[in-house]
């Protein structure tokens, strides 16, 4: 994820998502709360939870994302912004 970028606030009706940071530090905004997730740490986002990931650093970050069920097949993302 490029430096100084972010997703839009959204939620998934069905998908449970696990993010694992492989490089850098991400900021997750989960139901209005700020969560710092450092390299080699992860965060689980349950269905129906409003969230977004942000890279508030000057360097790119990398992460793995596992969604179950797969978001592409269920098309369950709802944007809130």
C-alpha cells in the first residue's frame, strides 16, 4: 500500500478478514477506534464491522489479507463514505 494512502470506510456483510503486516506499520480504524498494527502482527475484522486500513507513514507497507468467504465471489462490501 503506498505511503500516505487509505481505503474508504466500509464493512462486509459476510466476510471475516484477517490482515497480517509483512512490512511496515498500518493504522486500522475499526468502528471509530484507531488500532496500530506493526510488522509481524495481525488483526481480525469480523463481518458487519465498519473499518478501513491507512498507511500514515512515508514508506510503502505490505500485508497479507485473507477473507472468508472470498469477497470477490460474494460481493458483500458496502462503502460508508
